[in-house]
C-alpha cells in the first residue's frame, strides 16, 4: 500500500524521505494565483524516483463557474498544470470539483466541466488523468454531495475523468464514510487516490479544516476502512509538518496495510 503526503514544493523528494512516504503531492505554483508553472530543475530526479508524484492544481481553479473571467483562465491553467505535471512523471492532477455559486444553474456547471475536457482535447489532449476531488463546501458545488457527483459524471465520465476521494471533505460535506467507497464507485467506476484526512469540524459542517488522523471528529477506523476498501494510493494532507504527517503515515500503514 502506497501512502504519502502533501509536501512543500521546494524539495518534494526530501519531504518524502523525512516522512517515509511512498508518494508525494505538491503545488507547482502559488495555490491562490493564476501563475503558469515553470520547468523544475528536479524534473529528472522526480521522474526517476520510486516515489509516486501527484500534483494539486491551484485552489482558484474553478472550471465550473459561470463567470467567464474565472472559467476561461481556470481551464487554461488546468491544462498548463496537466502538461507540467506530466513532465514530472506525475500520476495525476488533482482538481477540486468547483462550484457555480448560490442561485446559479447547476446544469450549466456540469456542462462547463464537459467544456473543460473538450478544451483539453482540442489542445492536444490530456497528458495525464485529471482527478476530480470532492469538496467540503462551496455554493452549489459540483462534487460535494454525491447526487451532484452523479450528474457531474454523466457530463464528464466519457472523457476518462478520475476521482480523488477526500475523507475530511466527505465528512464535512455531509456524506457518510461508512460504505462510501462502494457509493463512489457506483457513480465514477473508480477511485484513483484517497486524501486521508481527519476533520476539525462536524458532519455536514461545510468547513474544510483538516486534522491529524484520530485527532478530529472522524472515527479513525472509518478512514482505515475507506483506505482498505479503495485499494488506491493515499495522500495525507494533515497538519504538524513532517513529524505530524510521518505519524499519520505510520498509523495508516500499520493499520490499513496489514
Ligand atoms: Zn484533499
């Protein structure tokens, strides 16, 4: 079982070593900005490493929005990050499901996701899988509740979209973790990556504050059960720096890997 962590982008392989991680996830640019990723001097080392690489798209990417001044740059940025991630030998690019905002038409958001994949096809095709991640909140979110997720998949499934299941986001977003892997797979047919995080906030709170495994509001047995059932690589996005994440990785590896 491959378990890793979200690490600082300055030296991801050192970050992996410090946590005894089999996989790393990092940002290529400021997650709050519209910067185009630049070539990295450690690209060859990352490609050659046994450590699996995942790239997380900036948080401001929202390909679903009806606001064209956000939507158009978002899909271009998603494609630029996909290409840059592929250059590093990454397994996938994680992109949040996004949202259309209060009062807006959900179907327009699902259609915009479809257009983002069509744009990628017209721009040479995606060089690696896009892993759409469920979110804890967002007004009229595309991938918070699984009834919306099912409608999203009707729009994008044919493009080979992948899925990243975040346990904190599911809990805070109001989806029970018990049996969740089967529920997701009945919609998406696949889970490519698990984000294993505890939540500082309660069920269906809509808040996105991660905590170390067993320190928050989620029964750690549920997180372990999700990991076992999914059989996918795991990334922790938990606090406490290298020590905090190393402890989470060791706990999950000890319990879920056996
Ligand atoms: Zn996540």
